[in-house]
C-alpha cells in the first residue's frame, strides 16, 4: 500500500513540474508566446469538443440499445398469493421453502449458510412458471424483475452484456434495501444454450456485430455468482484512501430461470451456486385440474351442466393457461348466442374450436366427394369405438376445420402413462381403418389417407424398433435418427402394416351396418358426437361397448 501511494505522489509532482515549466515559458515569452499558446489551446478545445460530441453520440446510441426491456415490480404490486396458484400443490410446497429462505436471509447467514442464487423452472408452456415466480416474490415481499432472455440479445456485440450488468446492478441495490431481490428470466435457453452445442454463435465485422453468443452467457455466469464486491461510490472513495477495512457482502439476488428445453442448457449454468435447484412444473393431473377449474369457474356465470369434475375429465393434458383460455372462450360463445349463463355445450364448443379450428364448410363439395369423406371418417370412428376401450369417441365430422376435410377424434377416459403392445397395434388399425373402408365399401383408394399412413408407419416403427415389442430387442435410438431406423426396418414395418390392414378389414366388414349408418348420419347432419355414436351402436347391436377394467 505504501509503494502504491508513493507512485501516486510521484505522478502528481511530475505533472506539477510540467505545469510550472510551461507557465515560466509563457511568462518570459511575452505577447507572441501568449498568442501562439492561445491558438494551440483553441485548436485543442475544438478537437476536444469534436471528440466529446462523437462520444456523446455513441453513448446515447448504446444507452438506447442497452435499455433493458425489464419490468420491475415492487413488493405487493402483483397481489398474487399461494391461493392464486392452483393445480400443483407439490410445487407450492417446494416454492414455500424458497420463500422461507428469502424472508430469513439475515438469520440464515448468521447460521453460516449462503443465500440461494438460482432456481430453474422447467416444464411445458402454459404451466405457470412465470406466475409462480411472481407468487414467490409477492409472498417473500421482495422486488421482482421480469425479463425475457431474447431481449438481452442485440446486433452490437457487448450491448447484451451491458443489459445483464445493468439489471443485476439494480437488483443488488434493491436487495440492500429489501433484504433480497428476484430476477426472473423467461426462455433462458435463448442465451444459456450449451457452448459445445453451438450456442455460442459467431459475430460479424470482426466481432463488432453479433447476437451476443457465448459472451452474453459468460456475463450471465459471472453476474449470477460474482465475488464479494461493493462498487458503490462511497466504498470506492474509502478504498482509494486506504480506509476500506470492512469485508464486502454479497446481496441476496435470486435468479429464477424458466425454460421448456432444460437439456440444451450449458453445464456451467447448472452447477452449484447457479441453477442448482430445479422444479419441474408439469401439467396438472385430474385432481389438479379440478382445483384449477374451481378457481376459474367461480369467476364466471354458468349453469349446473358445467362442473369442475366434468370439465376436468375432458381436459386431460391441458395446462392451467389452456384451461383459463377455454373457460373464457366458453363465456364468449355464451355471450354471442345471447345467453346469460355459460353451459357445458359452450365449453365443449370452445374446446373443439381451440383444438381443431373454426368450422369452415365447403358448400361447393359434390355429393360423391362428401360420401368419400363420410366413409373415410366412419372407418376411423368404428375402429376407435371398437378397438380403443380406454378412450371415448368425442366427435366425428365431415365439416372442414382448418386444413382437414373431416376428422374423428377421441379423448382418454382417464390418465394413463403406459401403453401395451395390443394398444399400439389397435392404434395402427385405427389409422388404417379409413383405407380399409375405402377399398371394401367404395371400391377405390383415395389420397386422404396421407397423414394416416404416416402415423401408422411411425407407430409400427416404434413398435418394432424403439420399444422392443416385435421379434427383436433392437432399438434405432442406439444408431441415430428415427429416419435411419425406419429405413433399416422398412420391410418388417410393411409386413406389420399389411397384417394389421387384414385385421381391420375383417373388423369393418363384420360391422358393415355400423359403418353404413355412421356414414349416412354424417351425410345428413355433418357431424356426430360420441354419445350419438354409442346410441347408433346400441340400436344396431342391442348393447353398449364393454367398459375396460382400470
């Protein structure tokens, strides 16, 4: 420290000597020396003004580009509580532990622990990852910064780094005031992709322009786990005077990241000290969906036909965001038809529009083409009804929705997480049923089976080459892509498809009356519900389909 002070004093004395020498020369040179000095000074001032003008332009440009598209929310502004987060009680329990740590940062540090720095939320879109972060911030009563990872990227290299530095600098200041601060970064895989997988990216124009690449990721890594530093102006002043004796403290800043693709993240992001805690936020199960529906349905006017339990059965696999959308759309449909209450039919119509698109009937379609489509969908419907006991036929229609001229859709009767070999073969037969009906009842082959054959081929390939349900335990996953596996098993896949085609042809011929009746009703009405399909079966055969044992 003494040597450093001596260097500073020596520099000061040298500058003082130069100033004294120049002053003596000007004093002894008279008016001519003063005139030359003033000219030189004028030129230097002009150059200085030009340089300052250019610097101000660049500073203004980079300030504009480096402005963070970040929403800062102070404690209590969102008002979101645990009661508002529904469908995943286990997630709430884990999140409450994080809140406990954030509320007691000081006591936790006194015990010798370190404040948590990273929490990664993984899961499909719409499951409530960003909403959970808001709830955590509100329950912990700490400031909350909402940012999207792509907003950090910029055409100029280094600007993204400035954005990251700026948001963490502000977060540390707020953490000193409130005890802690949360930074939520959505879609963090946009900047956190593994550098080995090519996530670094290349710049242009010698690195002046680029998307940030690994430099942006490196900045994020540094800011999430920085050394103990205090860069306030007062600390700098004390440090320069040699009076800074107190150890610097690290403010409690928790970074919460959200992603749908956790597998692509760089390992440096996932190490202890950064995103070392993971929460998998998945779609809710049946009980969770009932909880979500109870929350949203109590906010709208509806009749007794629409209950949380009935709605939860029809929405297996739905996320909370999708449920909220469907409930709102059912109210829109009820309002459009002039009703004061939303009912189950409105809810059902909202689901169908969301999943398949709006009805767009082709009024110019000929009778022969309509007949072709009707028998095509009747083949699917018969196979679905007879071969898939764990699913219910939901809708069969020959009215165009989106790009499909018609469709036959099913929904599972309950959550299922495994499929047997017989169920996969039944699914293949359902895909081939439309072609079987075309050949047996129409006497021709139509091009509408393109997607059916594609799906049947993929299922057969998985049956033989991925899950080991054929004669071999070979798996294409060990040799490369699915396309390579399909090519290697082409002959066996084709043989399997032919065998299943013979089975489904026998099935539809044995239930020819069922096929004809469904096709005729479709030509009359345009579409049929699952209940109407079941009524047709009972009328023809005198009994309903046997329910499977769960």
